[in-house]
C-alpha cells in the first residue's frame, strides 16, 4: 500500500520536552507499559500503579504536576527520568495513526513539534507503520 508521504517522513527528536510538558494532557499506559515502567523503577506493578497512575476517562494515565508536566520529566536535567522504560505512547510519537493519516494531520504535528520541522533524515515507511501499529495496539489495551 502506498502512503501519502511516499518514502517516509523527516523527523528527529530534539529532546525539547514540549510533548512531555505544558498544558495538561494524558500519557496512557497499557499492561506492558506498567510492567516495563515498574521494572525500570524497581517496583511491582501494583505499587507502581498506586504511586504513579491516575484514572482518566476510565483509562490509566501517568500522573502529572500541577503545571501539566509529566511527573517523569525533569526540569533540572531537561529529560525523561524513565526514558528506557517510557510508555508506548512516548516511544511511538509522532507516528500515531491519527497523526499520519493525512498530510493535513502531519502539518499539525509540525506546528507542535520542532523535530518534525527539521531537515532531518526520512524515517522509513516500515518504521512509521510499525510505530503506528504499536500505538494502535497499546491504545486498545489502556
Ligand atoms: S514518560 Fe518520559 S517521554 Fe513520556 S511524557 Fe513522561 S517525561 Fe515524556
């Protein structure tokens, strides 16, 4: 199947943190995310859930600070403190199904994300598809 974006999309994460901070939002997690994050922090899944998750619209999401920053974003180091165990939602951004479905939706990504506005190497279609499929699967289990 050919995609509207041809050979791929230019993207490179700059680590700016804009997608981890700012206006309140949600970082949804599924069971695999919970298990990975809990192991990363040396906790059991139940303990992790009690300490770090909240219920939003019937789903589980990471806690955030009063200003909307994800609780795992460090303003001191300007980085994710659970990077190797971060949720699927974070690992697959910006290649979520609804963001790559049309050039118009990708223009919205570019407006929000400096890494999508760079003259970066193309992320290949196979990688984009894999990320989108992973995000779709994860979201169904959140
Ligand atoms: S878990 Fe890490 S990558 Fe995901 S939103 Fe929080 S700080 Fe950002």
